[in-house]
């Protein structure tokens, strides 16, 4: 017989999980001690949200399970945002929260997580695929099996188990649970219906979303585009799904979109092939009636949003995007072609930078200098704000899968934790977090997590002293901005140094190149603060705010 906490820790170790992220507390202390005995590194984060973000990044980079733990009550509620973000990314994350002893349920208890207090099981239900309380030790084998199966098979995502202190310390017969292999959803029976539509199309467009990255369908979308000679547009979340210097690439549409993508959609599209996108308001920001295609083929894992945002005749192909695209390619005998790389999109028709000659560095030039300085295979996690929309328009993708951004849930500061978790999972690659001063003031203390665990993540903070996306959007739509400018801006360089990281302040493109070069040689996390023009207009103004 062994303690529940021992059996749980042994299974986490068996799954190949080497890092577990969290904040300690009495109710989960048995599990932390047993994880240490199993030589699973407990990564002490600075906030439970940061723990959940890091676990999500770990799962995303390692294509395995991420694990985050938090104590009862507020320790659990702090993980809710991270669960919502993991659900948006479809990353398998096991979130374990504690609770005071089950035997005392119904009594007044501090940080009670039962139905008499802060009912964590109910709170986690909308933001996870499975949420349950383990009220008896003998329930652990089945509940854990249910949780991991939901997390890693089919539509992947976060799951939650709440385990009271006396259950964690109870004795059970040891068991081993294999982590199920990811089983994609069944291949759609109607994939062949897309072939005549593709063959007959005179002016098609391929519209790639985040689902391409989730299913890693990079090769398949490239063959699809090249065989039928289809121009490619990516959504904000789909940035990174297709090389930007491929001759068929028109860049992004929506927030951060390019002039090429806009012009092509206005030229009369007869068939839009959507792969892995819900077609959210960020994706279709700036979409006008004259861009409406005649028909749509929509590859997605489920039906909920298909045919809603673009109400035209639609061929829905449900299931795993990679599996369905592969079937389509085989049925059609489609083959890719060799193309020489084209010039960068922003060198073709992008308008002049409005900040030129202002005496301060523009965010556009900062992003270009960053791209020129990083390795081709560096993986960039874009945080939520103007900084990433500059990158969506101007950051070249050389290798698919090297740009990660969420255009659905969009938790500010999440990319900081995601980049840390990803770096812990894949020390062989350079993980880069592109964030802003607003995001850094929400979750920037997680930089100390990277320092303490010697995780050499590179953090790039574009600093203009404001919540830029809010400030510019509000000003553009209403004529004034309220509550979006910091009276005392963040000194990100000093902040980074106070946390033990290398902090470098940049004001020129030469500064950026030198700072990135130094960071790539360092074994410690580095924060590169780039002071950018506070008056520069980001590519986000197609998203309108109506007060009618």
C-alpha cells in the first residue's frame, strides 16, 4: 500500500513529465514531497496563473502532458485563467488543486474548496474538459484515467482534479496508468466533396488558423496550396502556419493584416478554404461585404462556429485537420511544388512607417531587427497586445510552427509563462516571449521563476508606457482615451535586474542586434527592453468600438 500522493507522483513521472509548476500550500504538500522523491522538478512560480501558463507551454512544446498544482481556495481560483488559456490552445494540462480534509466537509474551514466554500470543481467546469473532486482514495484510478483520456485524446485540453488533504495521504494499492496516445478525431467521410470544388475554383484562397499549428498540418496545407496554386492568408492565431516568403503567401488578415491579403479578398474570391479557425472577430476584423466568398470549405474539429461568421454555402469537413487534409491529398493525388523564396511582404507594398523621423525607434523596426537577429528555428510566443500585432504583420516565418499566438481567449501576460514552460521542455531550442509593458506588469514576476530554475528564456518587452492596444483603439473610435496610459512607466530593465535576470535597454536597431547576440550566448534568462514610439499607430484599428 502507498499514499495517494505517492501513486499520483509515480504516474506523473511515468508519463515522462520532468517539470511540474505551482505554488506550495498545506493541502497539496504531500504531493510536492512525493514529486521530489520521484525526482520530478517542482518549479516554484510566482503566481498560480503563471504555473498554469508554464504547464501549458510545457505541454505545447513537448507534445505531452503539462502539470500545474495549486493549493485550495484562492490557489485554485488563480488557476482558472490559465485553464481558459490552455483550453483555447488545446494543450493537455492536468491541474491539481487541494482542499482541506474531506472528513471536515460541511464545517467552516479556511480556504474551503468544497460546495460549502469556493467550489473549485464547478468553477473549473466551463474552462476545462473534465473537472472532478476525488472524495475517496479508491476513486483515484478511475478519475485519473478519465482526466488524462479527456486531456490527450480527441479535442485536447485542460482537466482538473481537486483532491482533499486526507485523500492525498490515504493508503491505496499502487497502480500504473499509461498516458494514452493522442487519437485524432475520426476522419470525415465527406472529404472527397472538396475535390470538385477545388478543381472548379477560379479564384480561391486558403485561410489558415490556429488549428493548423495544433494539428501540425504544415506539410499538408503547403501541398494543398501548391497543387491547386492557391494564395494563402493566415489569421492572427494562424501566424506561423505557413512560411511568409513563400510566393503564395499573402500574409495575415484581421488584426495585423497586410495590404496584399485585403486586396486579394476584395478582388472576388469564389472559394475560401478555412483550416482550423473559428473565424473570430479578431480574425475577420476589417472584413467587408465585398470580400464575401461564393463558397467555403471549412476544416474544423467541430461544427459550432462553421457557417456563422461567413453565411455562404459551406462544405464542413469535421475532425482532425491533419488527418482530413492528408486524406484529401491522397484522394486527389495532390503533390507539392518547389518554389523559390519571395521577398518579405513588408518590402513589397507596406506604407511608410508613420514614426519615421520622430527620433524614437518604431515598433515596426524593432520587430524587423528582432527577426533578423534570431535563429530561424527560434519559437516566438506572442503575448496579447499591440506588440504582437506588429509582429503578425512584420515578423517573417522561415519555419512553420515557430510563432505561437492565441486570438481567442487572449490572457495578457500568458506568453511569459508559456515561453518559460516551453523552454523547460525543449532546452535545445530558443524560446522567445514577445510582450509589452502592460503584460509585463501583470505576470512579469515569472521572470524570477526562470532565473531561479536557470531556464534561459529570452523576454522582449516593447515599452511605450501604456496599454497601447486599448489606448489607440479607444482614441481612434471615440476621440479620447481613458485609463490606458501609465503616469509612471515601467523601467523594465531595472525590473528584470531586480529579479536576477540580465536586463538590457535598447533604443536603436543596433542595440537590439547586440542584445539578442548576447542573450543567445547566455545560460540565464535575458530581458531585452525596447523603448518604442508611444505615438506610433499599430495595425489594430480595423477592430471597431461602437457606443451606439
